[in-house]
C-alpha cells in the first residue's frame, strides 16, 4: 500500500472495488429512492461516456481536483517525518476517512 501511494498508483486492489466506492460516493445514502437511483445511474453513464470519448480522442480522463488534493496530502504525510508515529498514523487515518 505504501508503494502504491508513493508511486501514485491505484490503492484499490481490484476495479470492482474501486467502482463500488465510486457508486457509493455518488449516491451518498444507503437506500436511495427509485427515481434518485435511476437519475444517478443516468448521470454516471454520461460521465463514463464522456471519459470514453476523451480516451478515444487520445486524452486521459480528467481527475477530480479533490482527489488530487487528497493524494498530495497523503503523499506528504507519508514522506514527512513526524515527532511521534501516533501523530503520523492519526493524520493518515484522518486523510483516508475524508
């Protein structure tokens, strides 16, 4: 995990788990209504379609800025020495739970 984070690789161990996390963050609730569920799936389909169009045009898909900020923060926490390991672990845990 440390190597994947420092090399900016995917931290999920498979694509299904990563997609499940993406869907969970899209819905932001455990039991959405049917209409909200359908609308969010349509929105997700539009995002995936746009990503595919960009990939086919030779451009990499755009990353969300919040993910880049969190990735930089986590990388900084891993590479910076702290006075106590407990402080560093708490900071890393807080960043992951965001």
